């Protein structure tokens, strides 16, 4: 089993926090809130007033205060994530009580149940901002997209980011093979084929094989299983809520399931070998993909045919250039020895991936992801 890299613990260091703090003596309201917490996969702490122990009010990921308990919470310290929850619809005094306890939201059940379940789940999982999600696809077969997807995910994990690699190509042979983890226990796509609605991010993470400091969702060794669009939507949404980095290895065709994946991707990378036939094929792939994904960029790969270079390839396809995928001698031999693509932390491929993540995340933080996070060359 892989997983000896230094990033192993750091990649999953930010674990799920406890459930919300519920403050109420209203039995019917408490029953409703406990039911919603169960639906969100969270275990709440229940009190009749602010907790007596030091820090109990402040440290809870969120606080749900019942209408009946608002007066008892007036002296509690001001903090984010306080919600005043009730069942009555026509109480004009509710806004005054909300101001007195510093509530950010006033919720009425059952109208707000769906929204509240999402907020409880996000708080319990510690979600702050969605993962930077990158999709990788080949301009033609054998372009090296799966190799780059693996290397990006391994690089993200090694740097301490929470990382997940999702194989969205049922005909690719299983990306866990590239990581040397085809025999590692954990759930695969067939186990999620019937998923719909909300899937817990923490439950997804805990169920997947852990390889080289990241979690991997790949395919089984049995017959191909078609993944319905709703299952792809649920899995990708759960993965993104965990934060960090999500890398999706994509097929070249766009069916309903792949379209759902593309809809949740922040940035797409199209790997294109430096030859005319590959460029012609990549243009067709790009045209189909951009019907769903706006931000698609080119990663050319040498060696190049006479008269071609990376800039020419990007211009011919009509997409921004991220950087040229470097050649790495001995890559296949390293994989035979159990080292995944980019796994050594050294070499051109690892440097490419490290530069990519640094510049892509800087672009996200400054709100300038619309421009290339480019120059991520070795």
C-alpha cells in the first residue's frame, strides 16, 4: 500500500468538527432540530441555555437558538454562526430577539428545513470554501491526462492540501492502478452509483482508499457501471465541500454524467501532444467540453512535430496556454517501483505541478482565475 509520503497526515488534518450547539427547552422544536441534524450527519450538543463550561458557546461550529431560549442567551458573547429558530410564522417580536442575541439568521420551520440541513452539514464538516477543482482530459487517447491528474493530486497532498482524486473515465482502466492501489480496501464508483441528493463529505472521504496522502475514487475491476448524473453531482459536491484540492480525470466524450462533473470544475486542463493529428482531435474535444466548462486551457506535451511548439498548439486550438508538460525520463520505471507520477517530489513533473497549484490558488485568492495561472513550466 502507498501512503508513505510526508503529506499523509497533513492532507487530512482538517477533520470534521462536532455538530451544532442547540439551545432550547421546546420539545417539539428540539425533535425537529435533532431530525435535521441526523439528516446532515451531525451529532449536536443540547442545552437549555448557554453552556456553563468555558468556551462551549464560542467553540461550537454553529449555534441554533430556539425562540423559547432567546432571553436566556442575551448575555452570551457575540459570535458568527448563531441562528434563531422557531415554528411560529407571525411573531413580530422575533427580529428584536434576534438582534439581542446577535443572530445572523431567523429561521422558521418547516420552511427553512432544506437550507438548514445544508448549513448544519457544512458546519459539521468544517467547510469554509469549496475545493479548487481541476479537471484533466486528453486531446487524444494516450495524451498523458491520467498521468498529469495523478501527479497534480499527489503534489497537492504532499504540499499539505486536503486532496482527492476522482476517476470519471469508466474506460480508463482505473486510476488507482497508476497509484499502485488497486488492491487497497475502500469504496469504488459502483458503491456510489445509486447516490442522489446530499452526500456527506466526511463520509465520502472516510470510505475511499487512502493512497499517497490523498483519497481516491476509482472504478472496480468488474464490468463497467454507468454513473447516473445525480450520483456524479452528489459525489463531486461532497468532495468540493471538504475544501483543499479535487482533481478529476475526465474522458474525452461528454455524456450526462461527465457534464455534471464539468459543471463543478473550476479549471479544465486539456493535454495535447505536439502533433497535427492530436491538435485536430483536441479541437473537437475542446468544442464539446466548452459547451459546459468555460475555463478550459491547454497543456501541450512534447516532443513536437517539425514547426510546432507549445504556443502554436495553444493558438491552433484557440485556448489559453497553462504551460508545457515536461518530459520525465524514467517515469514508467518509477511507477513499476511503486512511485506514482510526481511522487518523488523531485523532477520536472513534480515541479510543474507544484508551480501550478501555487499560481492557480493565488489566482483564486485574488479573484483573477479568469487569467491563466500559467507559466507552470518545469
